[in-house]
């Protein structure tokens, strides 16, 4: 049985009083890839960031409604945001490795979570790098600076860094948009593999990418969730004209 | 607010070629039915020669579809249209081939025009012409009322072909001297029946373009 990992109910988000998300209710299933698509400014990244309270860092943001993860509203007052972000990891458009060694990039999160045993850290680093499909490329140079890796490798390193703290959900905000086709293909393959272990939510401007890797697709426009369905349905026979116009490039 | 997309011109070109193919095939049907009625070998020859034009158009449409798939990665209604254009093109090409097969069987019927008429092949031919003119309209307009009409007319025509085939078989058993020519007429009847089947396919493809619904085999599936 497929469970809903994330369930938002009548969610509104305002930036300094201006509505950016309008009444979003969506159920995101566990261990599936869910893609958010829509034109720039439609609210898809804002919505993604609200799933691990990254918008808390922006002044003037006000959120109404509920964002339930495993049936708990993450905007309840007693929620520990640090723990939430361990559970709901995030990968950004631009890879952002620390100016440290490859090993230290991965070990950093577990260390600040109190793991100091070298043997345990070694295991975490190896598992995370293997799960991010970069272990074979870096296993002989774990002490080298992460900044010496290629863009595609840096992005997979950042995914490994996210996985190292053992999240349940991984949010990805255009993770391959700055990469060449080969690196993009590796990231896409990785995402499809990762869904066996994690719930993945990805924002992408590349509709073919959404079509290739996601199980479900949500189309956002002007802060509203216009249509949400199986990816195959969205890309062959969407119900809403706005969705059809957007994915076929007819949108003005 | 709609944008004109670079590949709209390719889609327009494809739609134009499919309609062109449809019109050519329609003319082939009109001609072959006329040739059959009058045993006119000149018209029959014309049908055989014109098939090359249809075959060329078939290849052009295939190539254009391949190009759009490869370069434009169509989705949604565009995707459904191109998938259907390929299938419709294939059905039209087969109908064209059947018109040629009929044309090639006209010569031996020259001395048996009365038998052709008596067995009802002429009526089958006229009904096929009528059916296919609806197909042309449907491909031009995507009006689903025509699709329904075609599916029902094609089913009727199919039944009539079966009934005519049964009459021919009876005739063959009763009159041994007409066995050879009757066998020829039987094959022609079967070819008209196949044309009605392809017309149904085209109506189903257009239904898929318009509403994304796969209607082929539906009755069969529902009955099982």
C-alpha cells in the first residue's frame, strides 16, 4: 500500500502580505518521485521550500493551513526545525560543497549530530557516496578538496551529503539545471534509484526530465496548484487546458 | 494567451499531408468503384499507377513524424496527434493497396457485369465510397459526430459484405461455370470489407486525438 508521506491542507503563503501560494492541498506518496512544474514565479520552489520550513529564513513570510509530514503538522509550535531538516533534506540548483575535503563534506552533518566514532563515520561516508552513485569516482581521493570535482560530481556529492544525515524525504530544487547532458543523465538515474529508499520531490523547468523520472507531476500556475496526477496522464492527456498549454509550449 | 511555436508549422505541414493522403485515397476508391461498375480498364490502370503517389506520400508522412518525434519531443495533444497521424497514414496506405488489388481484378469481370450487379458488389462499392467521404470529412474537421457515424456505417458495411460473400458462395456451389469469376468477386468483397475496417481504425484514431480515449477493441473487451 502506498502511503502519503506529505499531505498539505489548504495551505496559503504570503510574502509581506502578498499571496504567493493559494490554497494548496496535495498528497505526496512515500518512496515515489513527485515533480513540480510550472513557469517562473508560479510558486513551485516556494512550495518546495515550505516542505522543510526553509521559508522561515525569509522575513515577512506568513503561512496558513497545514503541512503534514507523517501526519504531523510541521508548522506546529513545538516542532524542532533542525530535526525537521534532518528528516527532510534539500538539494539546490547550484551545487554548494563546503571548502573541505570530500570526506569532510559528507561527515560534517553526522558529526554535528554527535557521531564522532571514526569507524562509524567511515561507514556513513561510504554508504552515502555509494547511494549517490559517486563512490567509485572518489573513493581513492576522499582527502582531496571537494571543490576540485566537476559540476556533476559536486552535485552528486551534495546529494550524498544530504543522504548522510539519513533523511526520509529529499527535496530537489532544479538539481540538474546547471549540468551537461551526461551529468544530468547520471543525476536522473540516481533519483530513480533513490526512490527505493526516499520520498523525492523535485522542482524542474525541464519538462522532459519530469516526464522521464517522476511518478506524479504537479503543475503550478500563479501560486495555484492547477493539476496533479500521474506523470503519464499529465504528459499524454491532461485534464486542464492550462496544463496542456504549458507542457506543449503554447503558454504566452 | 497562446504562443506560436516553432514546431506549429511542422504540425500544420503534417496535417496538410495527411489530408492530402486522405483525398488521394478517396479518389482511388471513387475511381476503382467506377471502374468496377463499368469494367473500365483505363480507369483501373489509372488506379494502379496512382498508387505510387500514395506510397511516396506515405513515406513522406512517416519521415515527418519521425522528425517531429526526434526534434520536438511532443506531449499531450501534440503527441496524440502525431501517434495518430502515423497510424492513420498506415491505414490509408493499406486502403490504397486494396484499391489497387480491386483494380487488378477488374479485367476478368468484363464479361460478367450483370453478375457483378446481381451479387450486389456495386452497392457495396457505392457504400464504401460514401463511408470514405465521411472519413475525409472526419480527418479534416476532427468532428466526433463523423467518427460515430463512420463506426456505425462501417459495421453495417462489414455485415453486408459478409452477407454478399455468403450469396457468392451459394452461387459458386450452384453454378460451377462461374466459380472462377465468383471467386474473384468474393476476394473483391473481402477487400471492401477490409476498407471498412480501416475506416473504423481511422475513426478510432481521431477519437484518440480529440479526447485521449482509446476506443479500439472496446466492444470486444467489454463483451469479455
